[in-house]
C-alpha cells in the first residue's frame, strides 16, 4: 500500500474520490499506484488463529504404605545327654566258716 507523505490520518474519514481523481489513478492487476490520493482502508472479515498449547500440571498423590512385621518363631530342639553314674555295693558272707 502506498501513502502520500502529506496525508493527515486525522482527516481519514473525510477522504473522497471524485471522478477526476479516479481518472488520475493508474491501476493494473499487480499494483495500485496512487498519485497523491489516499484510498480509504478496506476492513476485511476477521480471521481466527487457533494455537494449541500443552500445559502440564504436577498433581501429588498421597499413598499411605504400612509395613507389617510378622515374627515367626521356629524352635529347634537339641538334646544334650547328661550322664549319671550309680554304684551298688553288695556284701556277701562266706558261710563255710560256721
């Protein structure tokens, strides 16, 4: 878009194009050269641009963990012999002497 350097943007709504001005405009398919004339702006339909974002959230989960201890008692029987000794004395008489 080409602008006249002396164009006052405050007077934008007051710009009119007469038939003489239209004759002075040189237009082709590629470019619109304006010789000292400012055309009013063209308001186009709004476009929507969609951007997707990934937002990560850290959520803490409390998981109670209980430790249960089971004591298993195993008895091993060990036999230790204890030796004793007894003694017996027997007295006998010789009966021939009588």
